[in-house]
């Protein structure tokens, strides 16, 4: 008897059964034969089975079928909300479920469905699953830890993600579940990437790729190629971005012969479309947009896939100048990004909407979206800084424990060698005498060098003071002399009615005033140090392509006038260095007033530099001048810079 006859037989038996238990047995046979073969049949009969099982109070049987149904509804039918509803119906009777595997499993499966709807709800489900599993369910607890790590990574909670990935890895290792250990490793790599440690992520990912090649696991290779392409996009390496996207694309048909892997197809093709849009290769971009249109029907309720799809479509129509169409897709992208809770996608959706509204002449809405973009970006910056510090605190604690362990081992070894040490006392005593004489000579030499260095620093400080006084004198002469003469000339020209010449004289007056302000910041005397810094930031923001955001606390009357001039010069010279050398698009300036200290932090997203190399360069006077001014204020200057990954310069000044 053929397979079709078998399933028809059990369908008929389910329909004609005289009692519920016979009906359940027949439906169970239908499910075993339709699973993975006929999704529509599997869904229909699973729903019938669950409802019948609840009627006869067989909640454990209903739970098993609800868990199996979740995967089909979420992954193949793209109906995660329906999967949540089915599981909720079973959980309404959870007090009757005594098996920890079933109770924990229901929450775990609901979390998998919620991951496509709301990440925070998914995290709550995973936490509840862990509480309901028993020690015998350790492999499923590991799954919950792994899924929690992935969810926390998606919403930028990197420290929590790291902890959960590590717990998952340890449990998988105990159970010798090596393939799942790779999942945890993959999650850790994603966390490195989201933290901005792209070099570390690339190194770890290349090792994982080689492992996956050895295992011939092409499905996960697609994910790793795609993730690495995203990182190359963030670091500006366009060539390697395209190479890795094409590697992922080449594996899609090989691994997806039944064409079920719609999510990876949409993600990869969306990024390829955006790559060619940004490269102004619109014909090629259109080919990938057409592919997306063919696949999006399979992703009806998959918000993650819809984020990728709508983003690519919006950017395509925007590039083509079809702003009305672009607007609709951009709105859909924002809607899905907000529903899922992906802040990075929300950020880019607002920026895209701002650009589209600007092209449409709707400047108020453009500004609203630009402000939303800036607020989220600043929030992510502050959150990223806190996570950055927390991440390194975790590393510090780990290294501290390792150091303590090494010290204990060393002490044991020393105890074992006590007799050898006694024999060496005489030798070391003699050596100590020689070293003592050497230390005396070294001390005298260091004193000489220290005194010489102090003289040089005093000379540098006097030079800075003299330089500032001379700048002030020249600025005053230009303003009072040349500036006044130009004003007299302007008045005569106005009297003669020569408007063209008047315009030229106005430009000359503006240039003279600009030179005068640069030579000596008179706004310090007029507005105070806080407003002077804000004025300078506004001037740069309005007159250059550099985007500046700031958080400036009031530091007026904390320093002497001479100190305020040096603080102003430090901010001014740091920003000039960014404009001249960093090739940055954005910069953030923070001035914080703490107890006994003022902190000034200036961060850019430019090309970065090697600080020791730059400082040793005899032509590099900017850094040396900043350091001298910082010493003049008895402050500290810290530089954190990575090539191609921006620079942070932090100044700390004591308040007397």
C-alpha cells in the first residue's frame, strides 16, 4: 500500500472514529506521516489533536504536539503569532503538567516564536524555561542559555550575552554536544562584532569557518560569510564585503534544494542589492530586488526578514528618485524594527526616512526623523560606552583570577626549591652589592634627567604663555586697527552706492574678524569658557561637513582666566586635528564636572592613528602642544585610537 493510501486511511479513520481516544490514535498516525512532507496537513491535524487532548485532560500529550507544531508554524509557515497562541492555550493548564521537560520545553518553544515578534518577550520565556527545567534536562537548559545569549546580543546587552553564551558552551561541553558548542562559539563571535571588536571577531570567525568547512556544514557557513560581510561593511572594506556576500549567495541553492531557507535568501540578496545601490550599479541592484520580490511572500510574518526586504526596497526607490514608493517601504522597515526591538535597524530607518522626507520637501518630518536618529545614536553611544567598560571589567576579573592561580603555583614551586635557594644566597648577596652601586649611579643620572626635564617643561609653559600674549596683542591690533579702517572704507563705499565693492569689503571684514577670533578667543571674556566652547562647536558644525554632538556642563568660574584660555585652546586644537587629519564624519564632545575634576572627552569616527608613532614624528606638533597645555594645567591626557576605528582623547583637569 502506498504512502498516499496510508495517510488517507488514517485520515478517514480519524474522521469516523467512535470515541476520542481512537480519534487521537488515528490523528497521531496522520501527524507522523505528514511531518516534513505536508505542512498544511500537519498543522490542521496538530491543532485538532491539541484541542481533543485538552478535552480529555491529556495536557502532557497536548504539550508535546504544541511544541512540534511551533517549529512548523514559525519556520515554514511564518506564523509565529499563531504558534504563541497555541502554546498559550496549553500553558493555561500548566498546573497539570508534572514533567519538567514538557513545562520548560513549552516556554522554550514560545520563546523561539516570540523571537520573531518581540525580543524582550523571548528573553522572558527563556528565563522561565530555565527555571522549569530540572537538572536532568541540562541539554535543554543549554539551549535556553544559547537562545538567551542570541536575544541579548540582538538588543545590545553584550555583557549579559557573554555570560549566557559561556554557560551554554560549558553545558554543551559536559554533554559532548560538539555541534551545539559551535552555536555558542558563533554567538560569542557575533557579540565581539556588535561590541566593535571587528579584528577579534574576524579572527575567531575565520577559525570557525575552517571548522565548518571540515564538518561540511554549509548552512552555517552561509551565516558566517554573511556576518563577516556585515562587519566589512561597517569597517569600510567594500571589496571584501562583496566577496563574502557572493560566497554566501553561492551556497544558497546548494544547501536549500527544497527552497525552505527563505530567511537567509532574503538577508543575503537584500545586502547585495544595497551594495550595488551604494555603488550606483542600479541594473545589477534591480536583479537582486527582483529576487527579493520572488521570496518575500514566504516571509509574511517574519519581521526580521521584512526588515531586510523593506530596507533594500526603500533604498532602491530612493536612489531611483521614486520617493513616494521609498517612503512606504521605509515606514514598513521602521515598523518591523520597532516591533522586534532592533535599535540599530530603528536608527537606520529614521535616517532613511529623514533623507526621503527631505527630498519630498517635507522638512518638518525630515527634522523629526533626524532628531529621532540622533537621539537613538547618542543613546547607543552611551550604552556602548557602558558595555565597553563592563566587558573589559569582565576580562580584568578573569585575568586577575588567572594571575592569582599562577602565583599560587609559583609559591608551591618555591617551597619545593627552598634548599636550592639557600645555596644561592651567597651568590645573590654578592650580586646585590654590585647592583647597589649601580642603582646609586642610576639614581644620580635620573635626578639629572628629571631636573633637565623640569627645566624644559617650565620653558615650554613660559613659551605658551608668551605665545598667547603675543596672539592677544596681534588680535587686538588687527581688530582695532585694520578692522576699524575697513569699516571706514565700507561707510564711504555705501555713501557712493557701490554695492559690489561693499560686498567685497564685508567679506574682508568677516575674514579679519575670523582671524582675530582665531588668534585670541575674545568670546571667553564676553561669554565665559562654557559658552565659548559651545560657540566653537556650533561654528564647526555649521561651516564644515563634520557632524558634532555635545553634552556640555557649566564649568564657568572653576579656573583662572589663564587656565580657561589653555582649556579653550585644547578643545580648539583637538577639533582642528580632527578636521585636518581624521577624515571623520561625526564627532562627540562631552564636558563633565565631577568632584574635584573636570573631564573633557572628544571622540571621532575617523581613520584613527598609532599614537606612539605619531607622537615620535618630529613634524607632529599638534599632539605635543596638547600635552604641554595639559601639563600646564596639571592635568592628564589619555589617547585611545585604533587605525580605521576612530579616536577618543580624554582630558582630566583638577579644580583648585
